[in-house]
């Protein structure tokens, strides 16, 4: 990767963007240390759902976060708490004040809404003698409270986080399905590259493992129905994979110009060397058969980083465990990297934590940073029945101790939103 003499600008003359703080919460636990220990041990956070009744449902398992105060208070409350905890860890790790961050906020979140139990509670609070539509209107008029507003407006999560952490400017919320977390990072990177800020806070959070979400994804035939052994249900790239496992989680990254980080003596964990994003309008859930948008997103990320195809050491896969995604991800990567893909390590943490949807891209970026700093590639667990049509080194079942300097992290979302990040070690 060509650099200018001061090593603070990239091959296009833009400020290099460093990662100086990370935070994460998943079904494996709260905080970087607990998550990394569990992930590299090959431990699964997927379990039977206890938050709501699952009788008569095809899928009864999820990677839920059940250990927080907001875990039983609805999607909006949990999404906020998850975001707050991850951000607190990241900001503290970067050495900034939790109340005066003084940089822009980019948030990836789901379009959370009232849970069904809360909808019924509101509905039942109005005059029971009224016709249905009038009853709903009456309930809406009678509950003009901040609590109800907060619980129904996903954009309000960013506003609350901005107040909590003292970020600057109008907070941005993105909701681009499974690519959201990577896109939130890309927006932070671009703000720094344009010289609009020296630092940015990128957060991705999703606490929307609700009954309604489970039913919606089930109707799309997207979820695994292998309920008997929850920890073995998510099996990316395996022959017997049958769908993803719905999950919750959050991640936060403090992004900072490399020049600024070095000037204040901050520890640089990694750099975000490249971002690539391409849209695909082929189908609501399915990928374009030739994989061209995903291929273009990978190539765009490499070009943005100033890397050739041989410049990537490891791929942090999207790896959802759906028949469609894993096949298309293999196609796209094989098209870009050729025969090298048979031997280049690639793994999916979704085999252990499930699919955290809006948070996934940022969660995987945090794990990519840790892969480089710790010299360990997490495994793809449950890889007992290889798919002969997908020839990949998936780091099966057991972690691999090895040094990597560059990582491609993929996020391919429903609706055709494809986002890829290239993470790298600090340049010399």
C-alpha cells in the first residue's frame, strides 16, 4: 500500500483512518474480553428463546442478549442499552471523555417499533366500547408521553446517544439491513477523510429479536429450524445449513485520523484502509445470480485501500448459514481471488453468535481488529459436513494462531445492500 512520506495519508492523499477504541456486546457476553475468549474457544451463544412464547413456531432459538436490564423491555430499549454499553467501552478504550466526545455519531439500528405486547396494552387502555379504528386513535391521543415516543421512533436512539456522549453535529442513523454496521463505519471514515472531523463514533446495535421479527424471517424461509441442538444450528458453508439464527448485539468503534491519534499518543488498534459499497436491486432477499454487486463491492473495497487481489490475508465472512448467501459469497470471492480462495483463511463468527442483523458489520469489524491485535483467527464452528461445491478454508471448528496484516470483512444485506471493509495494521 503506497503511502506518503509522513505515513499519515493514504495512496489517494486522504487522511488514514485509525481505530483507537472498540466495544462489543453479543449473546456471548458483555465487553471485548468476554466475547473474544468465548469466540476463540468456539463457544456458542445461541439458545432456546424464553423471552416470548414459541409454541407452534418453526424456529424457537436465537442468539438473544438476556442478561441486561432492558432485555425484557422491548426492541427500542434494548437497542439503546446495547449501543450505550458498546460505546462506553470503545470511548474509554480510546481515552476520550464519555460525555464530551466532540465528533460526529453514525448509528446503525433496526427500524424498531412497539412490541406486540405493548401494542395490545395501548389498545386495551382505551374505551372498549369504541370501534377498533376509533379505539386505536383514542389510545394514541391519550398516551402523549415521551416514553411512548421513545419506544416507537428508532431515529430517537441516535438523539439520545448524541446527548449521552456529547457528539457533534446531527447524528446519523442508517438502516440498510445486514450491511448497516459496515455502512455506519464507512460514514465515519468518509467524514474523517473529507476533513470534517478528527474523530467519529460509529455504533451498530440491534435488540430486535422479537416474536414479530422471528415470524417475518420465518415467512421468508430465512431462519434455521434446527431447534433440537441450538448451539449447532448455525453452520456456515456446511452442506446441511438451512438458514441463519436471529441474534442481538452491538459494537462500537472510535475512528480517528492517524495523525490525530499519534499526536495525542493514542494506541492504534488498526486502520480502516478501504470501504466498498454497491447496491443490488435484483430481489428483496435473494442475491443477483451472477453475484456481480457483491463482486463489485469487494473490488471497490480493495481499490479504495490501494490493494491488489493478493493483498488480503484473511476474510471475515458474512457467512450467514443460509443456502443462498453462502453459495453467493463463495462465488463472489472466488471470482475476485481465484484459486487462492481455496487456501486463504475465511471464517464466520455467526456460527457462534448468530446473525446480529443491523449490528453484524460492526461486530465483525471489532472481531477483525482483535484478529490482528491478538494473532488469532476465530473458527467457524459446526463445520462437520463440508459442502463439496464450496471449496474454502473456513478455519473449521478450532481457532488458528496466525498473524494477519489485512482483513476483508463482508456484509451483504437483504434488499441488495453490499458493504465491504478492508482492515489493516497500522502503517510504519
